[in-house]
C-alpha cells in the first residue's frame, strides 16, 4: 500500500525524523539524501510493529524487509518546480 507517511507519523516521530536528518520538516523536499529520508520514515513506522527494532538492525535490512515490517511503502517528497 502506498501512502503519505507524513499523515501517518505521530508528532513525536516527525521530531525524531528531523533530529536524525538534522533538517526541519519544511526542508525535507530539498534534503541532500532522499535515501536517509525514506529510510528513517520507514524505520519509524516499523518500530510500531517491532518496538525493540534498533536503527542499526533496520540499516541492515533490505528495502523490501523494512517495508514489510512497516506495513506501508511511500514515495519520497519531490522538489517543487521553481516558479
């Protein structure tokens, strides 16, 4: 199932994503690493299923494994078109 994770994450989880990325949420679409953004958001959702999952364990999982554990897949925010 593809979904907008921003609408499904809790505020605490969003704050954790900001901390991990070192970027405020309004700068995520311009993040230099879309892979880090996708990973940490999937990790936050996967922790709901497996609360003992560590970030180190998640980093060793395949994209498919983490997506299955998270129960959702999503697309990374795209940069807006310049006006």
